[in-house]
């Protein structure tokens, strides 16, 4: 009995983690989360660079709009863990039907990601079970507000966190509205923070007054050129040593001195290149000292220290993660255009 209880707690802990992380990195609604399937993982190849970008397909739900979300590395790890957990002996994701409590219909047999084995049957995690897992996790974490009262989270709260992080990170509000599937930008604006109702109304009145004196073009639908520019942002992230994590629409603060930039994510495959740059920096510092170029020494030393920190980060990553890549098991449908 003790072993069965331990296995049950481990099962609940895993799915609570997977649900919270997926909600946090996607901002999807609860019904969209539970409808995710293995087939929702697709890939898109950028026409100019050939880089393959993993995407998550969100089927139409409340807003009746289909969306594609970028799969960040953290989300990819969560989905890969879920897929590895639910695969059967043949390595495939089992098929299961989901009951929709709103339409009161049972859907077709699909490889749903959020499914569990209950006895001999495969069941999709229900809305009630999802709330139970979420509430139990918050209770075990002991999270409280300033008054000492336990915090209460809903899946929609993670949707607010997602859009707040995206907009504060530099993503324009009208593009965030498209990602969330909102028809009205005002809906997205209301998600950016949670205040008292009176404060929200006062702020909205202040915002409407300010908007009235601004050009109407600032609150229009994004054009095709803007979407193309947003897409090209991912192409411009690729640099010599890895990937630039600079938010969309922000300039390069270090004037493309990537070794110094904290936003640079060095790829483990580029370690030798970084070591070569480090040796070259040491040689240049020695040359500058011999010639008395003290100002040059100071600037090169800053770059050398930053390169050392990035090498140390690669060492920590190598100790933390296995060297082999984690496969998402992304399905490929024959004859489908990518």
C-alpha cells in the first residue's frame, strides 16, 4: 500500500509540474491545454536560413482561432518528458478519447499529451483533476500573500503571467493579442496586471485619453510586413557562438560585442570556438601590455572575463544535462506542407 501511494504521489507531482510549466510557457486556455496532442508538434523551416523552428499548434476553441506558438527550450523539455512518460511498449503515444464537458460530446481517438493510465484504460486529465493538482501543488508549496493568506491560482492566472512577461520583455501588445487569440487589444491590455477594479477603471480612462491624441495607426491590426519583420527577428538571433536572446524590437546594447553580452546563449558545440577566442584575447592583452596600450588592455580584459563566465556556464550545463540531445518525437505527416 505504501508503494502504491508513493507511485500515486509521484504521478500527481509529474503532471502538476507538466501542467504548470505548459501553462506558463504558452498562455493557453485550460481546454486548449487538455486538447494538445502529439500531432500538434510541428516544425517550420525558415526560407532564408533553413533553420528549423519547433511550433505548437493550438486548435480553435473559445475564440475560434487557430494559432501557432513558438516552442522555447524550456517548453520543449516539458513536452519531451510528457511524451516519454506516456509512450507504450511500441514507442508510440497511445490513442485516447476526450470528453468535452461543455459540448457533452466524446471526441475522436487521438494521441493526447495529457493522458494517464487508470487501471487498464487511458483517460485524458479532466478539468476537475487539473484544478485538484494545481491546488494541491500551491498548498504544498506554502505560497501566501502579504497577509499570510494562502494564494489561489487558476489556469487563467498563468495566462496573465505569460502575456505580462512577453510584453514587459519587449513584445508589442498587438502581436501578443494575436498569440493569445484575442480579437480585441483591450482584452490583452487587461491581462497585463491584476489590480483592484477601481484602479483598473481609472487607468483605462487615463489610457483612453492618452490614446485619443496618438495616431490611430499605433492600435491597428499588424500588417504583413510587420509579421515578416517579427519572423525575421528569429533569423537575426543566430550569431557566431550561439543564439542571441535579445527581446524583439530592442537594439543591441553591446554594439554586437556578443562575447560581453549576457543575452548570448552559447551553444555547447561552439565551445572550441569560444576557447579559441579566449586564447586570442589573452594574446592580445599581452601584446597591448608590451606596447603600453593600457586602455586597450582594460577593454580586452572585460571581454576575457565575460568569455570566462560563459565557459563556466557551459561547464555547469554539461554537468546538469546529458550530452545526447532529447528527442521530442515530432511526428511527420506524409504529404503535408510545412
